[in-house]
């Protein structure tokens, strides 16, 4: 499954809450896990596969294949601040330093509709904040410092040109 790339407008829309874990939600989770695996990602949000629902998948341990999913994820506690390099599957080739909370608590639901609470620090806390931003329509470039934005400006422009080019081609085909 293709990953939706910047500047596709779906990445800018706040996703809808999931009211019921129906077969569409289970389907979405399966596709998201497959896509994350095939792209060697550590986290993925539903809008990145074109689904506007509040669903994220992530690898709680980067070295293990196991995935965890969270439906309607919400950060309920934050502590500390840490800056580190970050990238995004929807922004191939772009990296930048982003400040995030170093420790967070996230609540949400699993596929059975059970309450889930995840306490995360450092790398996992960063992954979760990044993916939760995605379901709110917030992108990591929005959180870059102005200095960092200048450094990635040309790369962003190249993604915009590629997107506009493929939109023109899609228009010709239809
Ligand atoms: Co991302």
C-alpha cells in the first residue's frame, strides 16, 4: 500500500474519532501494520494510508517485529522536554530536530474496545507524539525551528512539485 506523501491535503485534516471497532477499522489496522512493516517504519497513522480515522500503529520495541495499535489516542500527561532528529514516511528524505516531551502517558482503545494506557519515554514517547500529531492533522515540519525550516525548504518544494506533477498526470488519465 502506498504511503500518502506531503503535501496531500488528507495529511492536514484532523481525523474522525472511531465510535465502533467494526470491520472497516480492523481492515484499516491490518493495512496499516502491513504498510509499516514493508516501509520499515516505527509508527504510522491512518491518514498516511488515506484513512481519516483516529488510529495509530507503532512498534513499542524498535528491535521487535511486534506492533501495537491505539484507537482514539490521547496524551493525558507530559513531563520534560527533549530535542532529537525526526523523520516521517510521508516526507521521504527530510529530517529535522524537533522538541518533544520526554515522558508521556497516552490513553486509547485496542481492537477489542478495551481501555489502553501506555507510559512512554524518550524514543517511544517521540514516536507516539509524532503519530498522534498526524491524526490531528499536525505535521512534524510544523514543529521545526525556523532555522530548520530553512534547511528543508528546497526538499519540501521538491515534494510539492512531485505531488503537483502526479496530480496533473492523474488528471490526464481520468
Ligand atoms: Co509521520
